[in-house]
């Protein structure tokens, strides 16, 4: 089991989806400081918290990796909601595509997401940003 | 032969009413346990209202107090019980709306980023983990609190 590969299931598509927008949006994950050059511009934050790894049974514990994913997109304040909506829609679409019925590979990691809560929008008081955010639970499996 | 559920639990509706009421209280206990404890105002400001409802917000004159940078104490056990709001009865199985009445709840619950106060859990004297609310609500914390209360009540019937 590698936690990094499980993070990648969720973080990589979000980063790619935001990078594909025009103009591109820089995305920061856990423990990555936002560059000073980006702190006043458009950017996005992805945070992933693990909430459990195993499930008890009558026998040995079985693996059941789960957690919560939070994505916050920061667009320019006082410019209307369109850009923030565009950013968060790209994120929601790409995350929703993870819940495919296609067969997954027989090795490596794969995961799905639960109900997406949001998007919620807020004009931030102490920053030059208008924020759109979503959160969802996830479940992942690592096949060795 | 399968028995009707009413024979397994004689008064299923009564059990459900009591269970939901106990679960609401247990969910608030979890919110206080997991949430930040700065000057006590936020922890004592959870509101439980019957049915789908909005949560009232305090007036502008209710403000939190300053706190020492080294203060880390949080209420536990019985001290939490004294912070619980009244839980209305659930006679018609309306369910509950749970919310916090402080004006700064969005920041305290890490739903809005800020460089003030607990700074999204990054402050040196933060008393709750970053993203504590979303982790509690969407992770398993809240579900466990609900199930625990329901199981306890249904065992009595």
C-alpha cells in the first residue's frame, strides 16, 4: 500500500483539469506552500485527509482506505462568479469521472468518490479572492 | 418464518423518536469534542432545531475574548454535557437541523480560509485539526456518533 499512489488518484486529475483551463490554474496540494506570485492570483488548493485504513472482521482486518477530499478554487474578487464556476465545474467533472463502471487495472490503486457537497461560493474578507469549494468522501483500494 | 419488525421491536416508532433525539445530542457532543475551543463561546453555541430550519446568528455585539497563545485546554466528559444545547422533542419524526450561532462559524469550521484566529488549524495554539468539521461530517466521526446513539436506544426496546 502506498498512500502517495492513493493521493495521486484524486490529486492528479484535479491538477490536470485546472491546468487545461485557459488561462491555466496552478494547483497546490497538502504541505505545498502557495508561491508568493500566486497568492494574489488565481490558484487552487487540494487537501486530502485520510479517515480510516482498515475494517474489523471476525478474522484479520481488511483494508478499506477512506477519507475526505477538499478542493478550493480562488478566482479574482469583484469579477462575478463565472470564472470560479468554470474552475470548480472542471474539478467536479473530473472527480465524477473517477466513478466509472469500466474495469479497473488488476494492479496499482484505484478509487471512487462519494457525494460531492457544494460547490459553495464566498467572497473572502481578508484576501483578494472569490472562492468556490467542494468536498467529498472517497474510498480507495490498493491492489499489489 | 420471518417476523414482522413490529414484533422484534414492539414500539418501533417510539424507539426511532428517542433514537434520533439521542443521536442529535451525540452528534453535538462530537462537534464539541472535535471542534476548536478558544474562549468557550463557539463550543457553547451549537443549536439544535426541529425539522429543516435555519440556524440563527448572534448579534454583532457578541464577540469572542482574547486567548493566551499557550492555552490548549478543551472540555471533556461532563464538562461537554454542560455546553450542550436543549434538544427539542421529535414527536413527529421531523429530524433536526444542527448549526453554530457564532458569526465567525465559517472560519472556526475551516470552511473559509483566514490568517486570523486559528488560521485554519495552522495556528500554534489551535485546538482542533485542520478541516476538522468536513472530516467529522464527511468522514466517519458523525456517522459513528449517530450509530452509537441509535444502537444504545434500540437495545432498550
